[in-house]
C-alpha cells in the first residue's frame, strides 16, 4: 500500500521531539509588573561605575573604544553560539528579558483558591471540580486539577506533578547556565582584546607618548570583559535561579493542595499544610 510508508528513526526522533516541546510548560499567563529591584540594581551599579570613573579625572570618552567593544561583545556572543544550541540560547535570552518584569503572585489568594476546590471536591466528589477548571488563571493549577480528575492512581498523580516541577526547575537551571558560561568567557576575551591592543601599541614603540596612551586604551578591553561578566551575565544567571526557586515554591504549594484534594483530606488539615508552605514562602 502507498500509505504504508515506514517511519525511519530520524523521522521518529523529529516527531517525538516535537511532541515533547509541545508538552513543555509555558510561562504562567499572569499579570506582571516591572521588577523595580532589578532596575534599582542596574541604576546603582551604573552610578557606582560612572562615579568611580569620574573620580579618576579621566574623560568618559576615553572608555569608549570601538575595537575593544567589538572584540569583547562580538567574541562573547560568538562563544555563546558555539557552546549553546540555538533553541537553548533563544530560551535563555527570552528568560533574561522576562526578568525585567515579575508575575504578581499572591500566595494567600492562591491558597484560598485551592481551598475552594478542596471543599467543593470533599462535598460533591472529585468530578464536580471539572466544571470549575475553566475559571482557573494559574496554568500549573489548571493542569494539576485536570490530572487529578483523569488519573486513576494517586502515585501516578504525584509522579506527574513532581515531574512537572522538576522539568521547570531543570529548564531554569539550563537557562542560568547559558549566561553563566558566557560570563566565564567574557573576561578571557577581554584579555584577548587587551593583547590585540598591546600589539598595536608595540607597532608605535618609537613614540613613547603614543605608547603610554595606547597601553591605557588597550586595557579598556579588559574592563569591558570584566564588566560584561560581573555586572550583566553572572547577575542575570543568579536572578534566573532565584526566579526559578520562586516558581518551584509556588508549584510545591499547588502540588500539596492537589494531593490533599485527591485524598479527600479534611479541609482543616489541608489549611494547616498550606499554611506551613505560606510561612516558608
């Protein structure tokens, strides 16, 4: 038959990968606000750097060196493309951009929402929750409620929820590692730019005034590399890890509530368990 075309391993791999990507959890569709602490950190770092430069009496334009900037920023970007697959790099860049805004998470309100489902399920049965799922705003809570209704065994439900949490945590760690690796390359590439500048200086060694000025110019590349690593890339990596930890705590709260809902635990005991999570958040 013409339709009985065998699926080769490569085609099977592509189709499987597409299915996995489709199932990956998306960023929560919640209201977001600007992360003021992020902007405050940038402002403080920039002000301190500019003030330090101004205190030396050196003109600010002295630190704008196109050659050094091209070597450091272009070289670091190239290293990121070499070390990181394109999909992972795009994911990490999107996560870094998303750090400038933060989702508004009201843990107390989330716990109250979970308690509503717990009480309704205990009074009317687990299947009665199905009609309420569409009104849930949090994606992880919505998916967890749907799983609780569909899954037959409690162990399977717990494994599925834990797998979702671990997947989100692993994705956040991968995104942070991309920027962390780039932060490791930037200072070294800055030194490379400095060496290139020194080579150019040695070409004019007969003119001592040019040599003195050229050496200072050459070391600007090292400043670019250190600044890019320690003021941009590494702080962003740590910030991604902190945001991932916040999401993990939220998902732990939801998982605890869903498992209690599935077990038909008394609402008073559920409230106590959720409150223990709230005290840790």
